[in-house]
C-alpha cells in the first residue's frame, strides 16, 4: 500500500514537471509577443513625448549643479545659456522643461512641502476645533505623524529617480501582463475542450493535488516574468530617463511616505514581488470563475467587465464621498499594485482609520484565499461527464438559442457572428482599439516657449498673402532692430536682445519672401501660416506615430482575416461550400465583411489620429494651399492643407483594403497557421528588418508605403 502511494506521488511529481513544461512550451510564443508589445509601447511613448531630450538635459543639469545647489532655485534658460556661453535656442523648450524638473526636485529636497504638511497636521492635533479625541481629522493627522516617525529620518539628496517612478506609475504594463497570464491560463482550460479532463482527474491524488500545483505554477511563472518584464522596462527607462539605483527611494517625491528605508534597487525587488503576487491572485480568480462556468470565454469576459467596472468606480468616486470605501476596497487597486506605494491616502470614519496600502494588501490576501481555495474545491469536485452544473446547462441553452437565431438572420450577420464571437475577433478588435489609442503623440508645440515676436507676427498676419501692410510692419521691426544694434555697441546687456531680435527679423523677411516666391513662380496664392504645428504634424515624429498605427492595423488585419476559412476547414465544411450553389454569394459576403472590418480599423485609427492632432495643436489656415508651408514647396499639385490630410488618410484606406483582399485570397489556399506565417513574412517582417537597421527593407515595407508623405518624399 505504501509503495503504491509512493509510486502515485512520484507519478504526480513527474506529471507536475510535465505540466510546467507543457505550459511553458505552449505559452513561450505568447510571452515573447507580449514582451515585444510592452517594449514597443514603452519606446514609442518615449519617442512621442520628447522625453529623451528633456531628461538628457535634466541629467546633465543635475550633474553640473550637484555642487551648486543654491543656484538651482533661481536658474533660468537665459542664465544657463549665458553661463555656458552657448546658444541653445533649438533646444530651448527642452532645457526649460529640464530646469522645471530640477527645481521641483530641489524644492522637495530642500524646502518645505513635507515640513508644511507636518506643521499642518500638528496644528490639527493641537487645535480646539478638533477637540474630539476620535475625530477623523485628528486620527488622520495622528496616523500621518506616526507613519512619518516610523519611516525614520531621511537624509534627502538631489538624485535622479525618474526611471523607477515611470515604471511603477505605468498602468499599461499590469493590464498587458494580466492578458498574457490569461493566455497562459488557457493552456489549463484546453483540457475541457479536448475531453482530457476525465483522464487527468482520474485518480484521487490528481483531483486534490493538481489544482494546488497549477496555482503554484501560475505563481512561479508570475514571479519569473515579473522580474523579466519589469527589469526590461526599467532598463529601457533607466537608459532614457536615468536613475540612481543606490539612492534612497524616499528621494523621490512619489515615494516620500514609503515606510521602508531602502534604496531604489531593493524597492524594485519589492515591487516585482508585489506585482507577481497581484497578477497571480487575479489569475487564480479568472481560473476559479472558469471552473465554475465551464466556459473560458465567459469567464474572461466577465472578469474583464468586472475589472473595468471597478476601475470606473475607483476613478470617479471622491475620497470625501459617503461611498469612499468602494474606492479603496477595490480590485483595481490590486490590478495596479504600484499605486499604493506612491499614493499616501488615509480613509475611514470617526472611530476607524487606515491607509490605502494596508487596505490593498488585506484585499489581496482575501482574494488570494478566495481564488486558491475556490480553484481547489471546484476542481476537486468538478462534475464528471454526463453531470453538468446549472450554469453549464444555462450556457448550453443560450448557445442553442443563438444558433437557432443565426439560422434566421441574414448571411452577413451570421458571418459577422462567426468572425467576432466564435473566432474571438471581438477580443482582437478590443486589443486593436487599446493599442491604437496608445499610438498617439503625447506632446505638441509649446507656443509659450517659442519666440514672442514671431508668434505675434503670425497672429497678426496669418492668412495674409504678403501685402503692403505686412511689409510695412517688417520695416518697422527693421528700424527697431537697428536702434537696438546701436545700443548693443555701447552696452553689453543689449547684445543678447539684439541677436534674438535680428534672428526674428530675418525669419519674418524669409517668410514674406517665400510667400511672394510661391505666388510669382507657381501661380499659387500662398498665405502666411505659422509652421510650428505643421512641421511637427508632417515631420519625422508624426511619421513614427503613423508607422506605429500602420503596424497595428496590418497585424490585426492579419490575425482576424487569417482565420476566415479556418472555421469551415475545422468543421469540414469547406467541401460543401465549394460545391454549393450559394458559394459565389458566400464568398461575396465574406469579402464584404472583411472590407467592413478593414474600414472599421482604418476609421478608428483615423479618428484617434485626427482627435489627437486637434487636442495637441492649434491648427490654422487649413484652407490655405499646402505650398504655404516651405517643406511642400516642390509638391506638384495645388491642394489645401486640409485636402492633403484627407488624401493621406484616403491613401491609407485604399492600401489597407488591398492588403485585406490579399490576405483573404491566401486564406483560401492555406490553413490558419500557414496564412499567418506567409502574411507576417510578407507584410510585417520587412518593416521589422528596417527598424533593425537594414535600410533597403523600407522599399518592401507596407507600413512605410502606407504613409502618403513618405511616398512623395517628405520625410
């Protein structure tokens, strides 16, 4: 008997190893894809916020003034440029932003925000207005002072902690990571679809030990991948933003109330472990819901909707609301584990008070117990074949009802249902929406940092064709510059002003000359247009943005369309369709459906792009000829700025439709995997090779060819 038990456990141990290897083997592709997505999003976001230049100057300034901290408070761009004996006009905007960041760090380290808060709480404690011993305000103040005391004395210093701040406050990584863990969970769920469940749970030991081992496998994978994902992103952020890993974490204002006196490196380890636990707990809950429902699509959708609902509650309920407890006892705080470290906030009543970090940890523990025990009990007592739960029966009845309805609806509707529901196209579209929203520029033109006189010129004469009034204004400015030049000869204080004014005058004159040149040489009534926004919109930064949008559109069209005939082939319906009298009609409906999905993805991309541009930029003179902008002087056809934008979007639409038709044609010949391989090799691989440095691949990249500006050579 004992020998049988030992052999049973030995078999189970071997099976556990096989289970882990099976999960890793099936999930390695998904893990690599999701890691690639998060790296791409991180780099893309950095490129589109101009953060790289800002934080390069920030690190430089921090180094240069490390021993001159008393000068930081009064530092300005003009003073910095004067001290360096250099003209940084091109990067003026970035330097000013870097100075603001440095001064914010200086204020935190040497000033008073913390001291002011401490004094305010001391006043509350000693005030007669809050004489009641159990007053919420008194309890809040006392807890703050107690937490401040438990944190201990901190020797603050001006040091760069930006990378860890960016990592912990990033809300994209937890969402993408959880989606990846759900894909890993699907490998467990497959046993119910391929009827392997009865064989696996055949022994008593399997029923009771296997769910425990699976929960531990999820935890192990989460821990390993947490360090991998967060480590890679931290390395990227550290390279761009900089970060002193040996510095105390409290040197960051975000973590000023973090209770453990530790350095950034140790804090990173703590955060990775916390992150892994949070993701594991949520994965256990998803697995638990699946075991209850017996339908992983329903469990994933239900859990996703619940998380969205919880997040909406979290961001919309005020901390002063009577329902504030719903804000803090909220599963979204578990989904974003880092925010409890950088948000110091207490909540409670007149008799009770606690902080968000303690609440989140308690909620995590309760959810962990619920998920772990739920998985164990549900898996151990899962119905055998022939015995179905009430929920499973309800789902089957609903499925039968849907099938009955589909038999009565038009063919186009049933095709849409097959693609969006049966083939999980709706999930892919939701992912496309999320990534397209992420593919946006986060920073426009800061007009306050550009030359005041030049901005004034554009505001006065925007839309002007270079008439005598404009010429007279420039003549007045010329006289003023000459007077300033005379003063600069005798007074050194005027030299910098004279240099700036001379440059502005030259820009005005060049602008007037260009407008007249276009009018005379091309016969096009060009106008004076402020180029600041348009140089950004039609420049290299916008091109990178468009590239990313095109890549997302192409990839998701491949993923959605490649399975067009896979369902029929799996159900052995392809022969019937090929011989049916309705085959031409079915093919036409399928093609129409694909074109509509392509149009939807394009429309979403175009809407997000246009909305983003309108939010970031002050667009002027959209009706002016495109040649009013100097970068388009050589454009051979006369069209307005708005018309050029419309043509660019229409060009993208046409190419996306052509790509969709091409993928659809390949699905008729190859199976799903074959179609994926071929289309990725043809439509995605050239672009990836181009980004890796093989410049000749740009001529084969559809993501580049889809951009109208690139085609006419404007980048």
